[in-house]
């Protein structure tokens, strides 16, 4: 229609929440909480990586680290690999 390459522009579709009334507040609250949960999960993962690193540097095994943190041996291994 515009005779330009289709990869030369972006289209962003954003819903109009103004007609939703009080449902808009619920939707926005759900979005905010979801973002907060995402950030909290990232912070928890960083803290777990640090804890695993510290536990392992003190001579404990992967199995010990899992028992101390309440995680599987596989999850401890994943956290160790993501540090390297």
C-alpha cells in the first residue's frame, strides 16, 4: 500500500482500556503485580546463585547445597552453570 519494504517499520497494537471502567484498575494491578513477581524472581535467582557459590566454595557438595537450600541437585547444577 505504501510501497515500502515491510521490514522498514514496526506496528504496535495497544488495547484501549478506557472503556473498561473498574476492570481497567484490576487489569493494571494484575500487570503491576506480574512485573513485581518477575523482578522478585530475578532477585531470588541471583541470591540463590550467590548462596550456591558460597556454599560450594566452603567445601560442601552439590547434594549438600541442595539440602541446605531445599532445591534439587539438578537445580543446584543449573545455578552453578549459570554463574560460569
